[in-house]
């Protein structure tokens, strides 16, 4: 499906002669990539995933994330990551992925006897 659009540039006044030539653009070409948004709150030290949005580039994604997810000035830092660059494990593979840690009991703090002199660990 081809859609005829007129290219406008920032600051252009949409008049009959403004904005450049009419071009044919497929609907797939005009889709903006999906970005995942992470916000660090004023009280926290870590960034938390708060949602997703579509934007043309990283700077637009940060501006849109600011407008959408920090309207009440909740955050002090924003991270945006294009969704196609995030790789995740499959939840169905969780047992085989995390199972090897179960046979290494020395990694658990309950394995060690702590002296009474050590109060907080």
C-alpha cells in the first residue's frame, strides 16, 4: 500500500508550495522504531523499565519519554534503548538456565558459619 505524503521540515508552514515534493512512501517505511524506556527515580539508584514508545531517533525518544513518563518530575535520569537491540532469555528455558547455580551451595551465605563478632552480613 503506497501513501502519498508531502515532506515537511521543522519550521515549515504547511502551504501549497511549502514542504518539498510529494513522494511515495510505503506504510512500512514510515513506521518509527519501538524504544524501551527506563527511568531512575529520585529515591532510587537503579533505572526501572516504565514502558515503551515509538520515536524516529534516540533524542526524540528521550524527549517523548520525558513528556510521557516524567510529567510529575519523578525522574532524574532517562535511558532509552531501541527494542531490537534487547535480547532476553526465554521463560520456558528458565529451569535449564538457572539450574546450575543450585549445585554450588558455597555461593549461598547459609553455607558458612559466621563468628559471633560479625553482627551484620
